[in-house]
């Protein structure tokens, strides 16, 4: 029996998962990567712009008159909005589908970003940052779940890491853009930073135009009573792949029995996660807390560290983010393939522990006064080469190790809780540290190092090996029947 032959009892036997996993790489997959993956460029742009313009927003002629602590608060509000958006839209993604939500969340981001450009006071700026974060947080749940369900199992690791790593293209673009827009020779102090947010909205609109062509996840469709549509969609994808690659696809005989449901309540989701997979819950939290604290703490306040503590000129400081962004982008791009070949557990633990040890060394050198702006940036380039691959793998991990019906909510939950603990506390804490001096900032770096090494150790103990495996083999759907059948 095929995916198109639905039983009257609402139990179906489907081979759709196997058909999607055996597809060779094709132009269709590139369309998915471009339509969905490029959104992380927006997130990188948002975070970098606020970090880069932080010094300008604290100046009297910048238009808002924020303090260094206010910059940290704005970052925390953005992250709080992202956590809220992840939970809200994550639930809606599992209930109403991946496509509806990744269009809605991008629309919210666009509206909030445009509104930020027209901020006239701190309160308006903070509110806009919250809703911008909500749109991006919703994107994390909708996009990561859709990507992993559409990409073949053999390439899921390298593609997922590369896509999450594209965040740093946005960082490099935002940093370069900020240098020009913050130059008073080109733009007035109160205008340049507003244009930066407006240009982010233009980029988001272009992504929205491409994204309209991305289909719904067939895996989500067959669970939610749309197995006939899912089968037709997969057939059209197979035809496209065969035409573009010239390769005849092999038949798939392995099937999966599932009991269809229109929606799954929070109670079932929570019970499944905490009773069936308690060790995986601990693993996900450890990975997310470590990387969220490190990244949000450092990047939201890095321009302030350079300008306030190392006396780097405000119009030069944003350039330091470009080489750091390059290191962050190259890490997942170069190391990503090893997550599929060597395996998840080895690579995740290695990248977390190596980056934590390097971070501790950077903290020691920084506190001793051995680093100026140039050499601190050089240290970050090396640290984040490894940390970026580890951080990207956190999203890959939680999207793989929980059942499909809870995938978006799992991503949302771990993002919200991990980021809420590490991402909200980090920027506020570092905003205060910058005001207290170099030794306090160095202590913050040590905290980040401990969290990263600790997460790497947890991965060694509790890690789940998912390399090359079907998502349904890593975590069977909640609605799957215990027996397996063959066509």
C-alpha cells in the first residue's frame, strides 16, 4: 500500500519519508535552501546592526540617547521577543503547517523592522525590537523543522549547519553596512542607523518572494490527514529531480504506519518529551544554554567593548565584526560535512569543548591587558570558527531527536528556554560588565567558556547519533504504529 491509499480508520501506511530521504541533490533542493535558509542572514543582520550602532545610539545626536546598559536591555528584549515568538509560532507550525507559518513570521519581521526605523524614543525602539525578535524566533521553529523534513538524510547535517551558518553572512553584511551608514560624512547621526533597519526590510521582502515557491512539508501533510496531497507533491518533486539530474530514482518499499491527527495538544507533546526522552531534554537544554549565552553576550555588546574599553573609534569598531563573521561562516561550512561522515556525537562535543577552551584562553589574555582591538578580534575569529559549528548543531540536534509531530515545538522550546536563560541574562550582564571594566568582562567570558565545555561533556554522555539516519528512525512519530509493514 502506498501513501495515497488511506485507510478509513485514519491509519495510513506511507513510504513518503523514504522517498524524500533517497532523493539525490538537485536544483529543487537549492530552491529550498535559498527560500528558507537565507532568513538567517536577516537574523545576523539584525543582531549585528544593533551591536554595531550601539555607540551611536548612546550619543546625544543619535536620536534616542540610550545608555550602555540600555543597549544590553534592548538586546535582551529582542531575545525575549524571539523566545515568545518561537513558542507561539512553534505551536502553530506543528498545528497548521510549516508553510503558513514561515510566511507569517517573515511578514511580522518585515513590519517590525520597518517600524524600528521610525523609532523616536526608547520605549518605541524596545517595543519594535520585541516584535522583530518574535518574527525571527518564529522563523527558527518553522524553518528548521521544514528544512530537516525536506532535505535527504545523507546530507541533513552539512546542509543544516551551512544554512544556520549563513547567519554570519548577514553579520558581515550588517557590519560593512554599518560602517558606511554610521559615517557622518555620508549620513546624519540620527539617520544612518534608521536606514540600516530599512535595508534589512528590503532584503526580507526579496526572501519572501522566493519563499512563496517552497512547498509544505510532505511529512507534516501525511500526519495531518492530507496523505493524498502529500503523495501527489512528492511525485511532482521526484519528477523534477529526475528531470534535473537525469537519474532514475529507485523504488522505495519500506513503509511506516501512522495514525493521522489534525492536531496534537501540549499535554501530549510535554509527556512525550519528558517521559519518553528525558535525557534528550537535558542534552538540548545544555547545548542551547551554552551557545546562547556566549553568542548573545558577546555580539550584542562587542562594539561597546571596543569603543568603551579598548578605545577603538566608533566608525572603525563595526569592521571588527567582519573577520569574526567570516570565521563563524567558515566553521559550519568547512566542518559541516564531518557531522555526516564522522558523526554527530564526536563533532558536536569536539566543537563545544574546543571553543570553550579557546574562549577561556582569550579571557585570560584580555584580563591581563595583552589584547588590543586587533588581537581580541583575531582571538574571536578562531574561537567562533569552532563555536559556530557547535551552535548550528544545537538546532540540528533538537530537530532530529524528537518525534515529527513535536519537531517545531521542540525547536521552539529549547530555543526559548536555552536562549531565555543564556540569551537574556547574557546581554544584560555584559552591558553591566562593560560599565565596570575589563576584568568584569573577562569574568563574563569565563562563564561562557564553562557553559560551552559543560555542554560538550553532556554531548559525550547523552548525545544521539543521527548521522545518515531517517528522522523517523531517530525518533518514531507519536502516531506511528508499533509494527512496521512493507509494500
